[in-house]
C-alpha cells in the first residue's frame, strides 16, 4: 500500500517505449506516440490525486531531432494537437504548464501554441507539469555555464562566489526542487541526457511496461517502491534511522 504521508514532491518520467508498443501490434511508430497521450493523462491525474506537486515529462530530447523527418513531424503535430485539446481540462484541474528545453528549435506554430498554453495556465497553483522538449541536460548545463561566464566577464559575479546553489539558479529547473524519483518505462535503464545535475540523489525506477500502457496502478507501484528505499545522502543507515 502507498503511504500518503511519504509522497515525493517531484517525480520525473522518461516516457519510453511508444515505438515498440506500436510495433508489437504491427503498426506504425506514430500510432504508439498517439496512444502515449492517454498515459500522460493518467500520470497527471495521479499526481492531482496523490498530491505530487511537480511532474516533469521527457517528451522530446535534443537527440530525437536525429529521427526520421516524418516521425519528427508527426510528433510535433501531435504535441500541438494535444496541447490545444488538453489545456481546458488542465486549467480546470488547476495545473500549471511549463516547458524546459531549446524551444527556439521548434516552428513558429509550435512555439505559439506552447506559449499560449503556458500563459493561459500561468496563474494556476496546483500541479506544475513540465514538458521537456528539445531538452538535453548537457545543453542545459552549457547554457548555464555561458550565462555565468558572461556575468563574470561583466564583473557582476566573481569566480570564487560560484557554488552549487548559484549554479542551480541558471538551470532551467531553477524554480523547482530536484526530483526525488525518476521513472523510465520500457525497461531501458539509462538517463539519455535527462536531468543529469538534478538526478544526483534521485531514486530510479525502471518498470518494463511500455509508456502507452503506463497506468495509475503502475505509478502507484513506483511510489510504493520509492517509499521502501532508504535515502542516505552519504550518511550511514544507522544515522538515517536515528533522524527518523
Ligand atoms: C518514447 O518512445 C517517445 C519519444 C522518444 C518521443 P520511443 O519512440 O523512444 O519508443 P521506442 O523506444 O522506440 O519503443
Ligand atoms: C529519450 O528516449 C527521450 C524521450 C523519452 C523523450 P529515447 O528512446 O529517444 O532514448 P534513447 O536514444 O533510446 O536512449
Ligand atoms: Mg525509446
């Protein structure tokens, strides 16, 4: 059973396995992406029901630009369609939409639809739903380094004053806590350039379920597993037990 008193504040999900899901049915990969939307809805609802405050979804990586052009187009069209269709419901549920990633790489239409949805839900105070789009962690870290280097060059900060807290302020996730739990579906066990800095002390969970089949039950199982873990942050197990 899930312990309602030990719910993580921030869960990040690498939504993987859409292509394999479609292939198993003898269908086109794009069919898998379309069916992934249902799983996104389930995950968002689950967060609302359990009180998870931040949900970050890896939807499109920088490296995904190397996929066939037809798949990229299908994915971006699906993104726009889904945003337009789902925003009223998200708004009704007090969800605030955000994006992280190099949004400037998308077409004008995509950017416009995203910005409208972000603006429309910007005053909401419930779940913060962040879509990682054209995101990669190495890109994010380099962007942070560039900004800091500029400040140093302008003598606005000194190199000596740079520390972890300062550095984090330049990441795209500066306004959210680090994820306590990172889930990747489809059985793959890698980060694929997702939240490298932020995952320093995250717990990882790798269910074999393919993303379109990911349900509230699967999410609850992930939380249950998370609740069994002992997060030690370098200390000993004995120390942690004493602190409880
Ligand atoms: C995840 O599913 C969705 C995106 C990367 C956009 P995949 O498309 O990676 O599915 P598999 O890994 O090929 O099954
Ligand atoms: C990572 O999935 C990115 C997303 C889920 C959006 P991929 O399926 O593209 O990752 P790799 O390339 O197989 O590691
Ligand atoms: Mg994949």
